[in-house]
């Protein structure tokens, strides 16, 4: 829910590092203002500066104040949705762990019917857009092909530059060829 001043609340946040669900209140710029963990019929405050608070700060950093459904800010100035529609598994993809959560690269449908890579979260049973996932995980912007660069040179450069973000060879190949 987004309020008149652009601040917003996210309800039902789940994670592997806590039990129950969390509601978190954010300023319009994504700054975490307050949070509580709900487990059964009990409500517990989230400790400011603790590990759950830090995770919620990272989640809030990817949202903008645009209407009832906050959307992620895209560093390339075009807006990218936070969630996209699952289409199918990507051939030869293997699940991977990041931040204690299991993910897998999949084919997804973006607004306008565009088919592109998405990131399936096993913990939340949803698909993040590729750009929003990278920003949530504080990964650098994906390597893009330069004007006039051959596909072979681009793939070679991409494989080198993405080594830290995608340590597994098959993941790096999938990202660089997509």
C-alpha cells in the first residue's frame, strides 16, 4: 500500500532467516521506517540494526513510490517491474543459493508480452525480473554489448566481468548468451 506522501508498507514478507511474516513501513525513497514480525497471533518488533532489519533495508532500496503497486527503480533509467510472469524453465539451468535462499533462472514474460530471463525464488514461489533481482542482491549492473562489438568479443568480455556475480560457469554462460 502506498500513502499520500509516497511512503508505503509491504505486508507478508517471508524469509529463510526468520519465522512468520513481516510488515515493513518505508519512506518514499525506500528508507526503512519501522517493521514488525507476525508469528501466529503474536507481534514482535524487528530490532533496528539487526540482521532482519538489514535485509528489510535492502528490500526497501529496490522500491519506488509509484501508486498502489511499488515498482523497482531501474539503474538504466527505464522502469523494470519487480515481479514478472513465469513462462518455463531455461534449458540446462541449475538452481543456485544466494543469501540463504534458493533461486533459478527461468524464462519470464515482461509487460508488453516480452520474453526474457527472470529469477524464480523457491522460498517465495514467485519470479523476479532480472534487473530487480540484481539490484535486490546488490549485484553490479549486467554487462551489455557495446556498439560495434562482435558477439564473440562481447561473450568473452562478459564471461570475464561476470565471474564474481556468477561463479558457476553454466550460469555465466546463460547470462552472457541471453
